[in-house]
C-alpha cells in the first residue's frame, strides 16, 4: 500500500490557501492548486477551537480514509487542502457524508 503524500510545512498550506480555488461541501471545504509533480499532496486542517485533540485526529482519519478510497480516480499533479467546517457539531461527523462531499467537490473541480 502506497503512503499518501502530505503537505507538512506552514508555507505549503498558506500557498494553497492563498492561490488555490476552493469548493465548499456540507462538512469540508477543499482548496486545490497545481503542484507540477506527478503526485497529489494533501493537507488536513482542523481548528483547535472545534474540539480536543482526540476528536480532531478522529476526523482526520475519516478524511484521510475517504481520500485513500477515491485517490486512484483523481487526476495527478495537485495540492489539496481539506478544512473542516467548525460549524458542524462533532457528533454529526459521518464517514458517508464526507465521502459524498468529496465526490461532489472533486467532480465540480474536474479532478474525477
């Protein structure tokens, strides 16, 4: 199983957030830019004000798993940042809603 390439540095996130196009779903917002490489790189951002660390990591795992399931269908060469909508209560976090959000957003962006 291949490991998912991730954005790690603050300037990488800032670059995507400033220059990227954004698409809004029910639970996540996705920012997308070109990276001129043969792979997609992802980053996940969840505000500390949303919840404590255990819940944030739980949400990140759900986002990462949904991305892993859909990544083979996506076009290559993009930086993608997922941002959690902090207005959504943590209790309403659902794997399938995140999956539908990603499908809709990636189709709208033309990456599927």
